[in-house]
C-alpha cells in the first residue's frame, strides 16, 4: 500500500490542474472577444452636433479651463453671418485634445454648457507618433451622419459610440430622485434625444440606456446554478458558444475594415 501511495503521489499534485481542465473557461480571447464595457465608461471624446447639423460647441473654452491635465486647447471665433456654424455668437474655431496628457476624468463634459463634448466608450487606441495623439477639430467633430470619425489606429466595436457620457444623464440637480427620467438635454445628430440613465425608481429604460445586470455580463464567471434561466446546462453552453462565434466574426470583420481604411 505504501508503495502504491508513493507511486500515485506525483499524480496527486495535478489534482487542481485536472479540476480546472473540466470547468468552463472564463478566459476572453482578447482582442477578438471583449467584455461589455460599463455604461459609464470614459473613452475617446467626440464633438457633437444638433439634430439640424449645427455644431454644439460655442467656443466658450470652459472645458479647457477646467481640465486638470491642461490637455485641451480651444479658441473661439465669431460665427459667419451668412453661414453660421453654431446657434450662438461664436463657435469652436480651434479645438485640440492631447491624449498623451488626457486622464479621461470627464470634467470637460461636466463643464460644457451645451453638451458639445462627450466621451465615447472607445479607450483602445494607440499611436506610432506623437502628432497622432493630438486630436484636432477635424478628428473630434462627428460626421454628417452623427457618428464619430474613426481613425485607422482606433479599435471601434459595436456600441462604443452609444450612450456617450451616460453619467451626465444620471439622476438630476441636487440628487432629487423626483427628476429621474426627466430629459434635460438637447438631441444629437444621428441619435436624437438620448434616454436618461435609470435610477432606483421605476422611471428607467435599460434597453435604451444599455444597462445590463452583472449576472448577464459576467455569466462566464458564475457557477451553473447561479446563471439566469436559459443560460444553464447544455442549452446555456450552446448559447455562450454561439455568442463567442458572433464576437469572433464581428472582430474579424472590424479588422478587415481597419485594414482597408489603412490601405
């Protein structure tokens, strides 16, 4: 018996390894697969337009003044009388953000009186030279369809341009819960009037705001009995496999688009 125990002793050292081999994998194959980003994620900025196409930026320079990293440079100019750029007297003639300095604190979003500057969920973008890290008005201003102008070095995924700076559409002035669900902002070109973020009251629309429960987002990290109904057993495993394949195909398509844009 002692001889047999000694013979099997090295095998016992692989007990934990064998147990992990039969458990469901929780590793995400980045960058092909990505976890859903939080609703209030801070990423790359965009300069928005009104639904009629006019720019929201009025060149007030408040965003530059409040920036703790001193990464924003703005210069305003008088609107042309015959072809005004924004509804106000002035517009942002020069607008630059140095992403080598930006800390994505979102204070510029809070300071903006017209909701001109907001942050998307895109945070995966790198540069091969310092000049590319300075985004000018041409890169920041949304296109005629209201969508961000995507650069070759940016890894945009579906949904990254939705629900920008959601925390700005959270509760209400002074934290008064009675204002939950009350729209207090203007519409944006390509998106219309964005839905307010849901609070603890019944005035919420999770489908419109992108809010998802943690049990749904982190389902791979849960035991089978903790997963929502319909995601357990073989049926749930098959659904997760289909989802992984969809993410992989979407990532491959996005990669081809970036290659074509760069070429």
